């Protein structure tokens, strides 16, 4: 076959690429795939599924071989993925089910348990917030704070935040004239859309959001086997350098139980990491 006749991924239609992606995902992360997988996922006829597999084999001929024992294609030792993957994308698909369509229920590919679960936002409240973000509108809500109690506040939201333990929204608070983070589940009621924001209330004016800081995290000095932490966090030369928005830094350090003392404590306790000053 000449180079001219060799099919190229970028020349395939979007639906075709989605089917090829699903085929490779199963090969890469589950270890096998066949025509029935494509038929079930996309409602294809057997002949169409066969053509998809044949096309994938043409695109990456050294990736798969047919295993007659299990009647499926399996990845070869020379397998090199045709598509790019992120860990978040893969783990979401494995634990919650593959795909971005919502026509039916999703089933996990791999049994996954999450002992630490984030309280999910009330959908109508979330919808009101996301509409305001997308349309760049302010919104008046009834909000309950552990310090101030219940109050009516007008927010100019510009981003959602998943802290790992809760969902929040970053917004300009017109009452206190400051950008802050608001836990979505503390919004008791949405009273309606308010006036359009001015430029000092928009994301571009949010210095805490726009300013990026670098954090140097190291295994806590009191731990006896620091190499375990270096391996777990993928450290280089015993240091994990991370960047974070100033507005989100405290969430990260709290979630990872980082020792923030100028001098690390003599006992590690629950600490795995120390923020090197």
C-alpha cells in the first residue's frame, strides 16, 4: 500500500473517530475488544463494526491481533495508542461508564469505590449558576454561611470549583465588594438574575483567581521511608513542584494534609507532605 492510500486519522469523520476511540479504549484499558462491543455501544450492524475494526488495523497495523480463544482482538506487545488520554478521562470512563451521550444509563467498566464522596449540588441551583456564568450575568441568591448565617447576596459567578470535598463557585460578592468562593449547596434559593456586571466584577479583575503561585512539596521529614511518598506523588529529586491559583491554594494543601509549619513538626502524624518555604 502506498503512503497516499494509507488512511489517516484526521481524515475520518467525527463519528468515525469516536468509534475508533472507543475500540482502542477497550483494547488499551480492558485488554480486548470485538464487533459486539461496537454494536452495543453505537447500535451498528455487524458489517459496519467489522469495517471500523478493519480501518483501525490499517491505521495502526501493529497494535492488535485476533485471539481465537476468546474471539476478540487483543493488544500486541508493540501496541502504541493512536489517541491521547488523560488520567481523569480514563478513570471517569472506567468508574462511571464510557461516553458523553445521556440517552441511557451508564455502567462502570471496572469496579471502583470512592470512600470520600463529594456532596453533589442541587441540579436547579447548579443550572442557575452555570447559566449566569455562561451568559455573564449576576444572580441574587439566599446563602447560608457558618459565620454570617442566612443572607441575601448578589453574586457575579465566573467559574465552578471542585475542591475534592465540595462543589463551589468563584464569584464577585457585591455585598462585600470582594471575590470569594461560595459552596453551591449552601445556596438555599435563587431569587433571579440581576443586573449585568461591570468590568471590575468579572474574572479578568479577580487577582486571586488570575495569580498563579508555585508550591514546592517534599515528603514530610519525620517519615522513615520518604521514597514511598516520592514514588506515590511522582516527585523528581525528592520535590513535587506544583502551580495553583491563589484562590485555590488552601483547598489543595488541606486536601493533601500538608504540614504548613515553617519548621516541620517532629512527628509526621497524618502528614505525608511538607510545604518547603
